[in-house]
C-alpha cells in the first residue's frame, strides 16, 4: 500500500491522503510531505513525478533495479539509491530503496515489502520533536535504518566466522569439507555486501559535505553518527573478508600438512617392508651363499629382518613419522 504523511510545523497533521494532494501541500513552506511507494508501476511514479517535478532520469533509475548506491543532484531535488540488508538463514538478502529529496517532500520507493518501512516510521515517532527540522530529519531516519541493518548482518557473519575458526582446530580438520564450502560462500556474500553496502559511506559523506545547503546545524551530529557507522561497516566487512580468506588458506594448509603426514607414514612403512623384501630376495638366490643349505642361513636372515625392521621403526617413531 502507498503511504502518505503530512507534517506541519513539526506536527503530524494528516495520513493516508491521495497522491493528487501532494502538490497542494508542498506549496506550503510550513508543510513536510512523505510519500512511500512499494513496487510501483511506471504510471505510479509518473503521477508522483508530475506532482513534485522530478527529473525523468531519476524516475527511470527508480524504476530500474540493480542500480549502484549513489547520490545524484538535480535542479529541484536529490536522488539517492541505497540497499537495506538482512541475513535470512544462510542468505544475505538486499532490497533496493530509491529516495527523492526535495525542499519539503520525501519520497521513498521500495523494491519490495522486505524493506520494513514501519520501523522507519517508529523511529520518526520516537523522536517526534525533531520532525520540525523537516525533510533532512526524515531522510536521516531512512538512512539510519539502512545502516543499522548492516551491523546486524556483520555481527551474525562474525559469529559464524568465529565458529569456522574453532572448527579448524578439531581433531581431524582435513575430514571436514564443509569448511571449504562455507568459507567460499561467505567470501561471495561479503564481496556482494561490500559492493552494495560500503558505498553508503560516500553517499552520507556527500550529504555532510554539502553542509547548510542540505542540513541544518542541529542535524549534522546525527548524520556524522551515520557516517561513522558507515566507516565502521567498511572496516568491519574488510576485516571479515580477510578473516574468511585466512580461514580458507589455513584449512588448505592444514590439508597440505595432513597429506605430508600421510605421505611420511606411507614412506616409512614402505621402507620397513623393503628390509625383509631385500633380505628374503637375497637369500632366495639360486646360487650358493654363506649359510646356503644350513640352518645358520635361515637364522641369519631372520635376525637381519627383525633387527632391520625394529631399527627402522624406532628411527621413524623418533622423527614422528609413525
């Protein structure tokens, strides 16, 4: 459902009014209008564009999915593309939201209902005294919700990476192929996360650099707080990506070490078996040799086999090859 709100002098005055009334409200400098569209059609956005005078290129970007996170500036408004995210089961889900920012109107265009706009409204209502600061405060609520979602995802991924690190040092890590599979999946998720979430740092930074052109002085600390969160998001996601890479490399190294141990054991047993094979082969010649035809020959070969085998076994055990 489309949702609308009208604030006048910082006080919520009306909700649920039709789109056709937007132009009447925005004509009043004391009024602030918010309009929300979920999965709109081209006709829906055309009507909003007509009411607010939105740029055709911005409207086109709002209709096309898979835009990069960005902040575009037009003569009459700003256009922002952002991605909210959540971790569902083992999948990182992203939902695109486009935001039109005019002098006294805010329009949010959600890709689907996964973006919890009710949570944004609750944030606005929790600090209703700041609504008098106008559209920049409403925009802050949307961006704050988006960035806070990044922390929830990163915290969950962090916990799962820690579990993988613990699994590395189980008794037989080489027998756990799930480590390789999960680290590969996590690496893919983090790469996609960084591609869609980290650019929010530049979006918020651009708003801060505009200063009084966009923000009132009272709102600067709030946007600075979001900017600090985006910096932490970038650093945290980068460190997690490095950790996942380290886990994968460590697992591969452990497999290599385990293979070396196996090869040493196989080589050691082959060397031990080679001793009796060599001795019995020598005494199996069809020509006379010392002790040929006498019991002393049998006992000599037996003693050589036992002594040689024991000596090799002890030597390999001392080197931890067996």
